[in-house]
């Protein structure tokens, strides 16, 4: 299935059905289809052809989604760029993927005009009739059938590139074809039992792989997607109002957004009668808050999805009643989307029940490769994530291989330390890093304190000592009003490591 055909097919069947609701307005499937064709012609007029890449540097909007559809209709691939990124980073990314055109605002275009990598790139800086991107152009008479230049795309052709920083911090362009994306989209729409009357929320930015679900799963059945505005994305009360007022039926976000809504938006005191499916991914959901949310919404389907951008989603686990004595985050389930997921031990053999290993994904959802690097020819990707194999063959997430650390010769799983810290009644959230090296190396915890609590370093040490080996007990703790997060909502461990190394030695509190 070609991704742009989803909108066109629905537009032919039910053109008046709502497709997108966004800060710049609303668009039915018929309107979105027509707008995408108009933009495709405008891009073709600027030289975009099949096989090209087009950067889309717009805020969340109908315009951004129409631009994605337009690019795909030309057999080209789109690259969503973070609206919050500085001009220098955008220039660096465009130097990497060499766009045939850039869709952005005049101000943003001017901000990168001085960079050689983008100086001569054609820019589409408004709707074809001159209307600014911040609002939709006036609806005109019914447009005639548009004939677009260039050959139709093949399912194996590149559809989009998502840039991720990876473990080194160097941006890498994850390349997905129509087919690799469809492996996820078709599975998730069926798993969610997507219906035409569904109203999907889109919290994730478009350059983050969670948005692939929000945009395309509703398009498979003619449902609508409601884009969370940037100014609301980190507003606890604003997000809860959005969920209720928009009568959202399917919600998908990183746990951090749900934790924010619970802690400061009164989500646990709010009814959400329309909501039927709640999904989360990106990092482990602290078990205590998840147990509370599960109890508050007992009739809602909860699903924990796991997968790096290189596979979009690899495994899934439906979350039922969470036992009161569970300390670790809920499991991540087993392979989905037609993918095979195994855990490989350090000796290269497949891990069995009770053993740990690196998760390796193979199958139709694995990326084409990183832009500008050798393609993935065997449809296999080693994730760098360590998991524990359970008796039924499913997995518990243990942690990143690159955060499996050693302190004075002892192997430590920081994810386990964090899970134990978060099981303390006085801790809402926790992250653990290692500061210093050699004989001075020690574990530093950063915590968000639960309301009405003030756990001391000694309290937390005693709590850890009940469940962890001696070498895994924290040496210092720092309280924060919230954990620092990157633009995708994940805990910014590089920043915490830098802060830990710059602050007090072991014993700090």
C-alpha cells in the first residue's frame, strides 16, 4: 500500500468525512486530497521529481500533512524537520539529505539562507495562492482531476526519513519505505480495531516515529486525527482538556506526557468517556503511576509498544491488572507487524526463558537503512536494547546496552536501579547515571519527589538495599522538579550525566 493512496481512496468514498483538525483549521478528506494535489503541482514546478527528498519545516498543521501527501504523490520522500530546532541544525541536516525543495515559512527560510548547503534550494513558502501556512486557503470551486508528473511510487521506494540522534549524538536519517511503514500501520490499525468514527490524538512531533501511527492509522479507515498544538504539548491541564473536549478515542504518547497529565492536569480525577485505547512507547512507564492510571481507567485498553525508529514498532504488550508487588515496568510483549524478535546472548546464541540478550528484529518493518550509508540488505536490525526472556517467550525490557555500566568491576543495569527507586512511595520518577570513573565511580540518582514525601539519601539507600546487590546501591541523590527531556519526550541522560559529574561527590543529597 502506498501511503498517499489512503487519503485519495477515502476522499473518493467519503469526501466530507473529517480527516485532520489542527491549529490552522480543519480539512475533510476531499479537501485534504485537493490541497495535496495543489502542493504537488507547486513542488513539481520547483523541480521535485520521483526519488527526490523534500524537507518539511512547518509547525503541526493541515499544511504539513498536505505537504507530506504532496511529496509522496510525486514519488519523492519527505523529511519532517523539528520546528523547534535552530537554523544551524536544520542546515546541517539538509546538508546530509540534500533536499530538492524545502517547505517552510518565509522567516525560517530567511534564517537558513546564509548556509551554503541550503542557499540554492527552492523554497515553497506559502500555499500556491499566497495564503500563509498559518491558515488554510479559501475553498474554491471543485478542482478538476489533477494529472501529476512522474511515475507512481513503488512500495519499496523511500517514503520518509526520520532523523534520530542515536547513541553518539550524531544525527542519523532513518529511511522507511511505503512497505516498511505499512507493515506497522496495517498491523496497528487492525490491533486497535480502528473505526471511521475514531478520533485520534497526535501528541508526538512529526519528526518522531510515534507520529506515524497518529497520521496514518486513522487514514486506513477514514477516521480523523487531531493535532495537539505545540503550545499545548507540555501543558498538563491543556492536554487533559484536549483529550476530553476533542472526545479523543485513541491516545498514543510517551509516558512523560501521561505522567504530566496525571501529576499536574488532574487526569486521575477526570472522566474520559470517549477514550477506548491508550498506548504508550518511547521509554518505560514507571510502575507506580501506571498502576494508578490503569486503576482509574479500568475499561480502557492499555498497550505498551516497543521499538526504535529503525523498526517503528517491534513488540507490543496489552496491559491488564498490574500486581501490587510488581516493581519493574510492565513487559514489552513479543514481535508484531510481521517481525521476528529474538534476544541474542553475548555468545551469539538465542536467549531462552530466564536469560537476557540483545533484542534483534528481522522482518518487513525494518528500515531500508540510514541515509547516505550502506542499505540494510538482510532486513535485520540489532537494537542495542537488552531484554529478559520470559517463560512464554515474551520480553521484559532491561535497558540500553550502552547504559549497562560497570562500577568498580561490577556490571550494573541502570534500568533496574531506576525501577527500584520508582517503587519507593516517595518517588514519582527517577533516573540513574554514573558519575566519575575508576575507584571514584558511583551511581547518582535524580528523582522527582511524590507529593507529601521527602525521602532522604539514607531512606533511598535502605530501600535499594532491600532489592539490589550492594554494588548497585546509589551513592548520591538530587531532587528535581521534573526530569529533563529531549524534544521527543525521553529522559535526557546526557544532560543528567553532565550534571552528575559537575555536582557533589558520592554522598550528596
